[in-house]
């Protein structure tokens, strides 16, 4: 069990590989979330569109914007 | 327009104030997300349950967990 | 109004695009600050040298170094 | 030499101690920057108003906001 | 399997609870590492001294200091 | 003295340069740790395998995983 307070069920939509980093777009409850991880992690996880994953976000990394 | 790729429409459910930090629970598409911001920010934004806000998350802060 | 405590008026000096990430150098009160955002964000914001922007930094991301 | 791209000369203006965290306000080129560090760090550094320090920020933690 | 590149086997040494945050000291290969998580997470994980855990760190959060 | 609570003695094992970012693998007490910094920082530090460095991690960036 991971201490991160935010662990959102997600489906991978696309992966874009750079030399060092990779951009992973996932869908969470109808909304797209973008994650940037290392290319090495994307390959180690063998991420592919359609994969069921969790998007994990530590609560200290979330900002609030109030109009 | 903010560079953060993830800006999720949310409603504030609860705010818990500490001396320095504050924990803000919001609801995004039926899912709870927890944000930790400074108490000073929570007060400056006058955050209250029911407020319509955005939860903002930089893409480099999102991890992917694949079972 | 964004909860981030640090929102510094800045002018874009240069943008360097990678495949996934982009490095944006801005000037804040005579000092350079470097931001790394996604290439996608740099393009969505149509960032160009001379743009007036804000450099936004969550307070939990700032370290203090005392000699 | 630290890899962080942003190391800004600063003067401590105030310190507010919580049980676990501490909020440190510093002045950088006429602008206030807020840092949240652990209370343990604030005590280990013996931070006091008037201290000359550097505010250190990793470039991946900087967002850009363009109106 | 979590995308975070750094997942270090650790033993909990102490936990200090604040109102909102908690400081968890763990030992990794003879070295202490300090984690700050929410008090809510520390309680949900029922963290106690002696617990075998992993300290998880996203690679984008690691700085390099070269003397 | 840096406020970051985690400053681990490390030896550089490899550096992989992208256009914007660089992945630096270091060894800490027999364990590999991966850092992602900007290519500009890797070049400014003239990082090379065998370099003695410190891996620096702010405590708010550490998650705890308990099985």
C-alpha cells in the first residue's frame, strides 16, 4: 500500500517516447491526465494503449486554482 | 493559461488546517483527490466546502502504476 | 487565483524544444530562472522570446541553502 | 555545485514553525518567495530573519503561466 | 509495478505526527532517509517503527551535488 | 548547508543525454538511484562515471510503500 493519497484508475491512451523521457496520456473517469516518466520506466512497464493502470500523485504536488 | 497539463474541474469537500499546511479534499468526476497546500494559501483563497476549483498537477509529478 | 505561493512576473528569453520536454529560460527581476515543461505545453502556450509570463513555483518545491 | 538550475540569492524575512513543517519567507530581488521545509531542517540550519541564503528550485518544478 | 525508478528497501525508525503532515524516518542500507507524507497516509498505513517498507522516489525529484 | 534532509553519498555510474534532459545513474550504498536533471546541468557539472557526488532529495518527495 502506497502512501500517495491519489491513486486513480486509468487506461493508457498513448505513449510518446523521447530519448530520456516519455509522455503517457491516460484517461481517468472521462478526463485525460498526462504523466511524464522516464523512457526507461515506460519500457520496463511495457506500457501500451489499452493498459489498465493507476495514475499516482502525491498530495503535496496538487495545486488548487479558484477563479 | 497555465503550462500544467492537468487541470481538473473539482469541488471542495473538506479543508483541514494545520499550523503551516492545510489538507484540501476535492471531488473530481466522482473521485476524491487530496491536495496539500499551505495554510496561508487556503486562507488567501478562502477555500470552503462547495467551492468550484481546479486541481492542478504538473505532468512530471504523475507516476504510473501497472499491476 | 492559484494556491501556489510563488508567482513571479517574468519575460521569456529562450525556448529549447526536445522530443518530450522543453526548457524555457525566463528573466525575473534581472535573474534567470529555468523551467522545464512538456513540449506540448510550450506549443499550446505558443511561448516565444519576449512573452510576459509568470513563473509559478509551489512552496513545497523550494529548498533553502545556507552557507 | 548543485544540479538545480535555480539558485537565487535571498534574505530570510520570517520563519513560522509548525509541528512537522516550517514556512520560510525570503526576499529575492525585491520579491517574496515562500519555501516550505521541515521544521527539522529549519532548526538544523538555525534559520533566522536576516540570514543570507539561497532559494534553490529544480527546473522541473517551475510552471509557466501566460495570460 | 510502479514507474518510479527508485524504490529502496527500508525499515521505519520513527514517526512524528503533526496535524496535517507526518515525518517518517526510515533506514536504507545503513543511511537514514526522511519522508514527509500526510498524517492521513501514516495512519492509513499504520506505520510503526520496525515496519519493512520501501522508500519510493521519482527520478525527476533527485538532484545531484558535485563538490 | 542545504535544507534537503536526504543527501546521500553516491558514485556516478552512467549518464544518458537527451536533448533537454539527462538521466544520471548513481550508486548509493550498493543500490542504484536514478536522477533526471537537465542536460544543461549535467554538462555544467561535467558529470562523468566515477564522479563522487551526492544524491539530494527533498523529504516531501519521498513516498512510503508498505506491503
